[in-house]
C-alpha cells in the first residue's frame, strides 16, 4: 500500500487524529491494524495516511466521501470500543479534527 492515499477530486473530508501515546502497548498494534482494516471496509472510506514517532507523538489522517460516512464510522461498535480503550489505556492526549478538503495538489515522481 502506498503511503499517500489516492483521493478523488475534492470536495471530500479529512479526519485528522493527532495523539500522544502512553507507554502502555497492550494490544495497541493489533488494534490499530484492525481499525485501519475495518475503516477501509466502510462505505465512503477513501484512504488513510499515518505516522508515529519514537517519542509517542503521531498523526493519522483518514479521508471520507461525506460527513455521513464519517458519522457512520464514528458510531461503529468496534471503533467505539477501541476509542474507549484509547482514552483509558493508550493515549496521554489526543485531538480529532474534521476538515472539508476543497483543493488538492498531487505530485508523483513516477510520472516523470
């Protein structure tokens, strides 16, 4: 899978999840992989880009066709359970921001 998501022409939406992870790794990696896989199977999902630094800071941006698609994912039962574990175990702090993408510029060196 490429790091950069192949998003359609705007408009679409981005959910930006910035976080500071705690030291507790209890099933974190497996759950993060499961959430990425589960999100990718949801209607309206367009892609995801994610990085985590050694100091625990990270950012994940997921792309969605609509606010309805975002809300459907936000209320998904398994996603809800993972969010609760995030609050109680995995994260020291986090922020979730939702933005409407109105413009994009994409570059790929493969097209040279």
